[in-house]
């Protein structure tokens, strides 16, 4: 026995999760981790945050909030750029519009009510997509001075790229206790599982949503939004070249029922954000 052990007692080895890995792996999901590039100007129909808007319907049909003001393009996903997400479309463009205020259009009481946020699906992108551009300057001119918005670079745009990864069910997910009851019943399991999860504070497409406070969904509900459509983690300018801040360094999640995703029905997307 070494001096440390004689003074402080024998050190405990971390719990091995090997006996549980078959079950843990059964609930693992494919996910695309997002990498940001604020120095590269994104193309009109590329996956991105903010910037000019591809909008073939014209200015008169552009998404507006309950005050009649144009919404900001928070993000868009070009499906052809994603990797290995089974239920996701292989092509098309998915856009996430939100109200231009500090809440970014969230409604905590009615998270599916697309009044001050809007999810828009384009099942194809024409070759002349540039002919259907609404310049961000046109939006900012009507909005005027936008204060306290979650995204600092909404006018410039931020490019995205994606890396396929495996994601285990997060500890804060409302289903985790039924799947892994050992989190409460086996000593050391929670610590070992936290190590297995690694750094969960990442923006991603697909997989599981994460929450800073608690999971607001009801796992027993028939319309339970079980799939993460887009998760946006706060970032600091010193780390990424731009700032995205959900409250006090929180996270935003757009979630969808898997059957709706397969049907390309984005009318019932659940939108939520919280912070610690």
C-alpha cells in the first residue's frame, strides 16, 4: 500500500460499464456535430446561421411575427450536407425563423405554436436559387435596431459543417431512468456514465436533445417529440468568432416526432430553450 493509500484509504477504481454496454448501445443514436466557421461566407442555400434568405415565395409571403415584423433566419440545414441520419431527408432545405427579440420567439407554454417562430421546408432547391434571394439588408431595414438577439452575426451568416458521431442518451433526458435505472441504484454508475457521455455541450443535428434545467417533454404523450431536429449550444466570440447566447449560456432545441420527420411534416416541431 502506498503512502497516499495509507493516509487517505484505498482509491476507488471507476465503475466498469461493460456489463451494461449492450443496453446503453441499444439506445445510442446517430448525430451530426456542428462545427462553425465565421470566417467563411456561406452560400445562399448552404447550411448556416443567419445571412441572406432563400425565399422563392416573395417578400409578401415572408414569415412575420405576431407584431407583423419580419422574422430572422436563425438557421438553415441543407440536407445533402448531412451524414448518416436515417430518418432525415437526403435533399432539400429546412429553415428555422424566429422573432427578432431576446426570447427568439419561444413560447414555453405552447412550444409547438409557430406564431413567433416558423419552420419552413423546401423539398428541392432549384438551380437558379440565387434568383429567389431576400437580402438580409431588406430584413434589417424593416426591423431597425435589433437589440439583445441571441445571435450576434445574424446579418453576416456563419457557415456550418458536420461530423457524424454516436450519441448516448443524456442524463437529463426524461426517459433515461426507465432505460438506465442503475443511475440511481448502482453506486458510481452516474459518474462512470457521465465520463462515457463526454462533452455534451455541442451543437448538433439529429440524436438526443439536451437541457440545462430539465426535460419539459412528457415521455408518455402520444405526440412525444423524440428526435432532435437541431440543437444550438451557446458559444462565445472568443471561441468561435461570433456569439450565440441563449440566456446565460444555455441551449436551444428544435425537436420533432420521428413519424413526422419521416413524413416531412414540420408543422408540429417543439421549440424550447433554457439555461442553467
